[in-house]
C-alpha cells in the first residue's frame, strides 16, 4: 500500500471516529462538518480507485 492510500484510509477512519463522537455528543453542527469531510474523502478514494474496507464503510 502506498503512502497516499494509507494516509487516505487513516483520514477516513479518523473522520468516522470524529463523526461518531459528534453524534454521541449531540453536536449537530459538528456532525454536518464531519459528514461533509467524510463524503469528500470517500469521493477522493473512489476517484483514485482506493477500496474503502468494511471498517471504513
């Protein structure tokens, strides 16, 4: 796995964790921010042929 792929998958995992925490805390604004970031990262992964595993779904 190259550095780009590894970094992208790590960012996706981190963003998913941040999104989950924001939901748990009831922070609607942060949920929107994190969801937007996650959508962008998943789009970037798809554009570059990076398979996002089940843990990143």
